């Protein structure tokens, strides 16, 4: 898959008050972004970015997704551990899903669902 | 931005919902939001709040300072937009109708509005000690806030949004920056001739509203517009609210494609008509006094 790139300055000039956090995120994505299955939970992103409010974090994440630096998805986890299905939104999560780790269909509960972000097709340079 | 109210409604519903039904309640609630962008934002806000609930979000106060020769209806228009957002209060600050002669005269007359606005900000600070106070200023209002930041060292603010700025590009932002916690953003109108005219005809003003500051402490954002063309719904919602409330500087497409500045603006920024006029008056007075023929 061919990669586009966006400069770190483009990101930090949009969110100058979170420059340090965006640099740390860029560094993390450069170091670990290529690892298979690497993704970031909303908790991890919150701790990394330390936003002043929830809407600030929302705006930063929206911008990173728009630029395809990150891709957002919702994962359904098995009670036996590990993901059993990825979806674009919580709205798309089915009522029932085949849990390969348990070998049967299971009803999906909210505590099995989490929002995750994985590296997108755009790399951050600079 | 999606209304916090919707999120609170959803969270309220979830409180009384059995665990096994919570997923379908969220899905049903989100499907009821017809705007796809709002639905997406609401979903993300739900996840963020689930992991990091903020019981007492800090209060944002936005002070709006207008320019001269106007009662500035944009203040009330923008204030209404801000008041619709959770935990935000907007305060349009006026100093009466300020005419061109008082604007031109470089002494005394400019002091009163500066002191008046400074008093208003202090009052807001005293009444709301925990609030974050950000300022948006237009034209002469930008001059006022620059003087307040320069002279009134007890006043600090959260973020500063300027438009139609007449602050000198030589203003020492590095001196006042420690008292501005967030960013300073200067919306520049590349067709705005008034800052250049003000620079040319009187003292202590600058063309930063037409040419930018080009200063390490200030972000310039360029638009192809005139002095008072910022006061549209789109501009306020797309550019000002994200900055004042969340510090996001939404890029302007014009910033990267603009060409050379307008020649008139460049020339007026350069020619000191005030000095030429002053010299001419002094020369005239001297010749009259010395009795030389004119």
C-alpha cells in the first residue's frame, strides 16, 4: 500500500497548544506504527495528548482521521480475550457475532466493544 | 459541534438501562441523529467521556471587543452562537461610539477605552475566578487589548483572536506572551486597507490586519477579505469557535495560495503621511513665524 505523508508542522500549526503531545504521537507512530496489529485505545490517546477538554481531544482526533494519519474503528472483543470483529462505527456492530475463540455465536454486550485508532495511510514526517 | 446536551441525554438513558441492552440503546440513539457528522462526533464523545468523565468542565468566558465608528452588531451575533455551547459565556464589551478624530489623535483620547475595557476584564475575572477568559478583538479593539496586555500586568488571558488588527508588527509579543496561556491568532484580510491607512495617517498603529505580524509568538491566518468581512456565520463557526474553545487553528485555503499583497496596502504601510503632514505643518508655522514669504 502506498503511503502519503504530512508534515509534523502541519499538524502542530493546527493545534499549537498540543505541539509536544503531537510530536510524541508522531514519534510513537514512527516507532511502532509498522507493527502488525498496532492500535491505540482512547485511554492511551487521552493520556498521550492530555487535552484541556473532551471536545479538544475530539477535534484533534477528527483532524488526524481526516488526514488519514489515524483510522478509527470499533472492535468487539471476545470474553476469552482478543478481537473477534472490527467495524467502522458502534452502529454497525451486530447483535450477535461468531466468536472464533469460543467456537460459537455470542450476543454482543457493550463491555465487549471499544473504540480504537490504528495508523492510517499517511505518515508524519519532519 | 455536537451538543453536550445530546451526550448527557444518552448517558441519562444508559443509567437506567440493563447492561445487556446498553449497546442497542446507544445504537438506537445514534441512529436518531440524522446529521452523519454530528452522529460521528457524538459517538466519539461518548467513548471519550466513558474513559475520562469530566464532572466539572472548566468554564470558558469569551470577551468580545469592537472597533471604532460602530456599535458592532457582530458582537451579539457571535455571543449568541457561543452562549449556545455548554460552559461558555460571552461578554460583548463596548466603550461607546468612538469617532475617527479620537481614533486619530495619538494622546489622551485612546486612554479612556483602554482603561474601560481593562476594568471590564478585571470585573469578569473577579466574578469568575476559575474561568478561562479568552478575547476576540476587531480593529481598534485589537489595539486596546494590546495596550492592556502591555501595561496592565495583572491581567492574563487564555486565548487571543484578532481580526482587522491595527497593532504594530513591532509589538513585543514576547513580553506579553507569558500572560497568554494559549495561542494568539491573527486573522488577516488581504484586501483590508484600513490598517494600512491607520498606519500611514497616525501614530502607534500597524498593518498587521492586512500583512500579518510574522512573529514567532503569533499565528497569522490569511483570508481574501476586507476589514469587516469576518463577521459571517461560516467564519465564526468554522474558524473562531474551534480556536477560542479548543485551540484549533483551522487552516485557511487562502494562506497558501495568496499572491503579493495589494500595492495600495504596501505603499500606505510604508509612506508615513502623518510625518509628512507634521513636517509640513511645522514648516508652515515656522515660515509664518519667521515672516518669510510663503
